[in-house]
C-alpha cells in the first residue's frame, strides 16, 4: 500500500534535515519523546530511515537538498562535536611516528565540503594536528575531528628544528 502526502518544500526540507541528523547520530538528546517511545525503544531504524531520506531528497528541489545536506555536515563537524574518525587517526599516528606525509580529506566549514590536503605532521594530539600543509605552503593547525579521511604516502619529511608547537 502506497500512501501519498503533500508537504510544502519547507516542510519536506525540515523533515529531511531531521532524518539526516538522526541518521548521522547527531541528535543531542536521545530521550526526546519523538525519538523514543515510552518503552525507550527507537521509533525508527537506520535502514528504514535511509529509504525515507532518499525519497524525500528526490522530492526536494536540488538547492534545498544540498542546503539540508550541508547544514547536517556543518553540525557533524562543528567545534562542539569532537568525534574522531578512528581509522583516520590511526593513520595520522602512523604517519607522524614514521615521518611520512599524509593525504587527508579535511572538512571545510565555509563550503561544507571536504578538501584534499597533503600534510607533514609536526605535532599531534587527539584534538589537533599541526603540520606543514603542502597546498597552502605554510604550517597549519587542523582540528582532528574534521579530518574525514587519511591516506599515507611514501614521502619522507623532517620536522624543522625551529618548529615550536606553542606558536600554533
């Protein structure tokens, strides 16, 4: 049985954003009534949500869909969300320990897109990576939680004696 409902573009965009945020695990308070029933069981599952999200996304004007997706991504990589991509972080550690450059996909908040960067890591913590960015030709500080992907290269580097992590 197919059920047809009509939503305004604004309503569809709001439902799409809620479902995308839920799907990405970005709902801040999982005890909210619309998210859990009175038995503390989830109302929806991810597989079901993905199908609904795709249908709603197809029904939206392309600009609205892109706007919603970017809004969700900005929340995912916001400074208040410090979730680290663990496989990427393991590669960061390996690159730093072996002094090999690393190619990262770094989320840019302004464009809400991932940008490819090649960096030589001079210092790292769970929160930040400081290193030479080959794209910008300068030492830069990268928020670890905004590193989406990481790939080791075979290029060696040395940390300059003049490097001072406290300057960044």
